[in-house]
C-alpha cells in the first residue's frame, strides 16, 4: 500500500517562474516598508516646499501609517476576492501612481491624501508576501524564507531616512517618491507575468 505523503511534500518544489514572482513581490514589499520612514530626514524640506506648518507636516507620515494599519487586516479577504496576482500587481501599480501624485503635490491637503492612498495600496503588499510563502513553497523552505522576508521588513524602514536624506540633498524632496516609479512598474509587470497561485472569487463580494 502506498504511504500517505508527508507534510514536507504537500507542496511541490517551486519552479523558476515562482521564484522570480516571489523575488519581485519581496522587492515590492521592500518599497512599501521603505516609504514608511523615507520622509523622516526630509520633513523640513517638504514643509518648506508645500508651505505647511510644523503641526500639519507630521500628517505626511501619519496618514501613510494609518492607511496601512486599516488595510492590513483586510488583505486576506481581498486576496480571496481578487487573487494574489491581480491584487498585488494592481496595488503595486497604484502605489507607484500615488508616489508620482505625492511628488506632484501642491498643498498640505493634497500630499496628505496622496500619502494616505499610497499607504493603503502599499499596506496590501506587506502581508501578501508572507502569505505566499505558505502557499507556494514546501515546508522545508518556509522558515528560512520567513526570516529573510522579516529581515527585509526590519532593514527597509531603517534605510529609508538615509536614502531619503541623500536624495533630498542631491536632488530634491520630490525624488523621495519618484524613486518608486521604475521599480514599481517593474514589480507590477513581474507579478503579473510570474505569479499565479490562486484564482479570483468575486462571489465573496456578495457577502
């Protein structure tokens, strides 16, 4: 009698296509976490650029964080509805669009709105990467990949102020957000073409 498969072999070995898609998603998550603190060292320059008060400018960071906190618990439900591929690629693209919009902000009100939207779309990218580890990779790889992705989450916000300060010093504060354009488009395309782990279930919207 054939023995039952062990838990280690429940998920087959990932293909090259799956590895490419996963690396692209991790890079997209890195962008989203990086942007939490990228403005930290350039608040004074942004404040001067949009003529904001010291109390108003704090919302540039706060709006991003609040939007992330709101959307992260909803991500699992959204993945079931739209699938990992469509949701991640779409949110990464919209994150990139909102980055451009933030760079083009003309007032404190506009930059707060665009930063909140940027945080909303970026917040979806973070938990989606952790969930795909357990749906795409066999058990023997899950622990090590979780540690690697966790390290990215730790490193990105500490790198943000350093990179932000450099971009502002060498160019202008607008490049804090414009730096996302090329990587954002690349990650969106990689996710669209290389990630295919589940299917949309729009019937969940009826509930």
